[in-house]
C-alpha cells in the first residue's frame, strides 16, 4: 500500500517514499514535466506528490467510474493533460484536464483499440503514441491519439492476451533494432522493434526463461569516463651571471 524508494546505486531500500504510505493500493505512477509525481490508487483516486520529498501536494481527483480501472498513467505532450490507460476491454485512453481534473473524454481515436494496457510517446524519436494492446498487437497513433493503426510487424510476434508493457529505449540511437520493447506474458519473451516497427524480433535471451514478463524498463543511461593521463613537463631556466 505504498510507493517504495530504493537507492539505484546500492539497491538498498530507503523506505516508503514520502507520504505515499497513506494510499491503499497504488497501481500506476508517472512524473510530469515538472518532476511532480502522480500516483493512481486502485480505487481510481490520483494523488499528487512532491517529486523530491514525496510530500503530498493535493488530490488530483478520481479517474475511474464503475467498471473502469487504471493500469498506466502518462501525459499528453501538447497539453500536459493526464492520460489514463484502462486495462478493461474496449476502454479508450481517457484524458483529464491537468488543471481541473475534469474528464475531457477519450483521447483521440483510442476507443478503437481492443484493450489498451500500456502506452508511451516516442518523444525525441518521433511524433507518435504507441499503445500495447492486450489482444495481441501494438497500435501506433499520432501524438494527439488520432490516425491509429497497427505498429509495423510487431503483431505477428505477440500472443492474444500477451502484451503487458511497452517502453522506448533511451539508447535507441546506438541500438536502433531495439528502439521499442514490448513485454509479452503469454509468449514469455520481450519483442524488440525498430522505431518505425518495420523490423521486429524476440529480444536477446528473453525467450525460454519461463517467465511471465509483466513490465520492462531501462536502467539510467550513463556515460563512461575515459581514463585520462595528464603529463606535466617542467622546464627549469638557469640564468648565468654575466662576466
């Protein structure tokens, strides 16, 4: 019933993050552009916490009605509005006004997606929204949620009821063949695709691990510091007295 904080360097548990321990059963969380943390509880209540201290700022509002649930949160790039991914069948991504928490409505044409379970924006890699569809596909839409269509060749590698999560590789420029990764719990592997979905394949050794892959994410990108040797040359000048 809390958001747990770990030291990413030592992996040691720090403890409950700020005041999130007052929640019943957190199911999704996301940071906005200002590093403010939004956390959805199982009952659909979204609360806002200071991203550094974890102190409760305010309650955003209730983002579910009867028969609805939350599996993921993200923010629309143009408006900054909160988008709620619903794990129920035939539920669109729902858009909520970031200032008033009022329901704006279905996000674009996402109501056409069979069962959205996770979503992500391509960000710097392109102006598009990718949605993992539990029916066994990935759907690509424009950033405003319109013009939705199957994402490249990902579908044939995904099982019905399989997709659970989708993530963009922050190092996609170096490994373009693994720019987009999709976790599949039924096939028991992770699918990797190029940024346009034209080429997809099973990612590395994820197949055959007897695992139900429920989520996928990347460790922080670090830049190695090269070993540098500095050589200092000292010059001594001796002045001889003149005769």
